[in-house]
């Protein structure tokens, strides 16, 4: 979770952004936001002042997220928070920041439940209703399967994917014969895997974070259980760097934010600064969210924003959350970022998002096997 920590004093104060994540899960994204800090300052900063990024840790738990936003809002007095990556964290943190009239922009949270939070919550990534539909369409078109099973993390993100994949399958003449929801951080998932395959599905929808995906795929591999028409996964980059390559080769799925908009420019600049590729797609969404926040602050008192709505009466400082909130709508309509167009709808959610089809493949680098994703062509 990154938060704009912009103080109202004059002078050459640094303009701070703070980010909240589970540190051991988000190292790559931390680097990417550091890159955003540098490019923002190169472009003139925010209100002519430098941008500095601070970090808070959600511990990948709702309580950790709530503790983090309380610190950012109550102690640091921030007007904007950017994050988090999990819907299960963004829902309670968003409800708190919305109640406090503090802007929050999600970057990796995709549950449709986010729409109900309120006027101070925005999102830079498409919701599960879009991803779930695209994943199910890919699976049915490519595999010809009619009988599916689903295994998903038992939280708002996973349940959203389950609902929308199932909906598409049913509407197109198929069936989802088994639905399995698992709890995070368990030491053993063999019971869930046995139940997943109990009704002999042709294909399986799979939603997991890195730690759980490694264990689930490892145990399914050891049990000799593999759907005849394949595993189908959303957001492959959530786990592709963490699983055992032999257990996950040939999984097909969809990924957001890669190859659209100015992603190539963003990726090349990132590689130049850090000497390696971005680790996931989600840094791009965080990058765009910080830029949207910065632009909204810079343009809050502009004629462009004032013309967007005759009802908008600017008052106070560009750092006031209400001014930032109102400016985000017109700014998002013209911003074209690392992950493409970023226009917000009336609920502050993305009007659209972009997805490509991939398949996992084992490659050898420096004599070691590594799993990667490559564009899929039938």
C-alpha cells in the first residue's frame, strides 16, 4: 500500500508516497515503485516538489492492513493511499479510508465487492467479473471441455473468480461439477485436491497465491492427478516464479497488464535501472496508480478539471482528499499508462482492462530449470 503523504506547508518539502504490502511477497513491486518515485521526480515532481516513497506492511492479513492504514491516516495524515494487492485486505482498509474521506487506489485487488465501498475508493485494475469471464472463455474455446472443477483461495478475490468462471461456463452449456475453496497457509492440501478430482472433471480452474500454489501443484503432481484437458489459471505471474517447474508446466491462463499501453516503455526503463525484468504485472498497476494520484494533485485546481464538471467547486488546497477525488475522474480519462487506458467509471472502477493468453513453459537459464510464461498460440 503506497500513500501520498503530502503536507500542506510550503518550501521544498518532499512529497511522500507510502506503500503497504507484505514485504516478503512484494520485493519486486517495491523496486518498481522506487522506479516510479524516480520518474515522477524527473517529470517535475508533485506540485513542484520531490516525491518520496514510504512503505507499510499489511502482512497479507486484514488486521495488518487495518493497522497500516490507521498509521497512515491517523499518524501520517495522508490524503491518498495506493494499495493493497489483496481484495481481502482492500475491502476493510477501503471501508476505513472511505469513512475517513481519504482516497485509496487499489492496484491488485479485483473483487466485485470493491464497488460498494464508496466514493473515495478507486481501482487501477479490472475486476474479477472481467478476468473470470475471459479465463472461462479461453478454457472453453481452447480445450473444448464441458465439465470443470474449480479450486480457489477462500477470500473475496478467489470467490469472485469462482463466481464469474462458473457463470460463463453455465451460460455456454458447460458444468462446474466441483467447487473447492481452501484456506491460506495450510501445511497440507491433499484432502482438497482429492475432492477437486472426485467427480473426474475434464479441466480445472485454479486460483492461488505463490505459497499455496507451490504446495497444491506439488501435491497434485505427487498424487498423479492432472486434468485431461488441463489446468486454467488467472494471473499466472502471481506464482510462476515460486512453483516447482516440473509440477506446473503447460498450465494455460490469462494475465492482465502485459503488452498493452506503455508497458514496453515501462519495462525497458525498469530493466535499465534494475538490470532485470519486472517480476509481475502488478508493479505496472501500482506505477499507474501513483501517476494518477500525482496528476490528480497537480491538476486539481486546473481549468481542465474545472471544465469536467460544472458542479465541481475547487476550494482549499490541491492536497485536500475531496479535490483529489474529483480530479481523478478527468485525469484518468486522458491518462495512458504502463497498463493501458485507466479511465474510471462512476464507481471508481476501471471501464476496461486488457488480457493476454499465456502458457507456462520450462526454460533453462545458467544451467538451471526455470518456469516462465510465453504467449499462447494454438
